[in-house]
């Protein structure tokens, strides 16, 4: 079995890295996880995704969204070993330091598996879907294998969190075309790079991002965890997606109150 103690060890973030994230609203970090830990969780999460996946329509018959990836949510509630990764203090500590918050709370986790020949993931910003009171949100994107360009690694539009246009567009073929036009007009830098084993990325809720198709014969396996400020409050939903997220990921939360439910535990608190 892999040595999982690294999940509780602090990652040495530099002030330069924190400032880079503050300016660009994304960052890639190497050696966050060891190859053994990645391989260990790759096997376990893949087994869970196969068991829990509900998408059985042939790839060619799916929508653009459904061709982009298989999606399984809140694995931590279904598998105690996966919970060990999702509740990692190392990962949550990075999130809190990058956002400069007192602590971080779990929004939800998400396995994203782009199948062989799986399609592209259109440009979008995650926070369109979230009924959250402020922008102190961040997602860690953890590939469970080395991810070359041919597999469709996550791509970022640096500093695009400052763009107000496009915030009312959900993920679709329309978002791919319309948001790309807006990003090009704003001269935002498009970042497309492979990921090494153990390398992860963090991006803010309003950072626009996408991924290319998986043109290999292997699945692109990724685990994500979405964090929010530990003091985050629930706001009134602005669209049906936000209402659905409230019902699914924050059940029992009250409008205007701190989101403190059994599904949203605090995962890290910054020492005084």
C-alpha cells in the first residue's frame, strides 16, 4: 500500500506562487502527490467510477456535455478510502493559502473521466452553477496519470476571473464559441500544458477553462475537490443549476446563513 502520510503534510507554497495565483486565478503545482499515492487512488477511484457511473448511452449518441466526461459526485460519502484523499489537509491547506482565507470548507468532490475518444470540454466558469455568496472558491484538479496534450488536460484562460462577460453562460457548444470570442477580445492568455504524475492545478470559481478531446486509447482519469471559504454563506439561486446545487450539495443550508451542513465540513483552518 502507498504511504498516505503525505496527505497530512504541509506543501511548501512560496510567496511567489501565492501571488501568481492571486494575479492569474489559476496555478499548476508539481510534486503535490507522490507517484505511489496517485497510482493507489487511481485504482480505487476507477473502481468506484465504474460501479457508480450511470451514463450508458453510446459516446456518439450523447450531447456535447456528456461526451466530455463521465461524472461521479461526492465519492467521499460512498468510499472511506476516497474520503481520505478528499479530506486531505495538504490539499485543503494549499486551497486556504492560495485564497488567503481563515479556512476552507468542502463544497463537493467530483471524478471526471474522459473516455478514449471522449470529446472536448467547452469553455466555462464553474461558479455559474454555485449559489455561493462570494468568490472565495477554488477547485483542485488532480490527474490520476500523466496527462499529455493528447489526453485533454485542463486548459486555463489566465486572469479571466476579471472578465464579467460570459458569466451567465452554462457549459455547452454555445459557451465554447461565445466565450472563446470574448476571451480573445480581452487578450487573455490561453494556457495549454501537459501534467506530470503528482502535478495538480488549482483554479478559482470564475476562471474560465476548458479541455481538449482525449484522442488516446486510454481514459483520462481525474479527481477534483471543490473548496469554499469556511465562512461562505448561501445566496438565493440565480438559475435552475444553482437551485439544483443547493439541493444536492448543501441540503439543509439556509439562505443568508453560513453553509455548515454534514456534507460541507471544514477541512482546514489557518493557524492563528
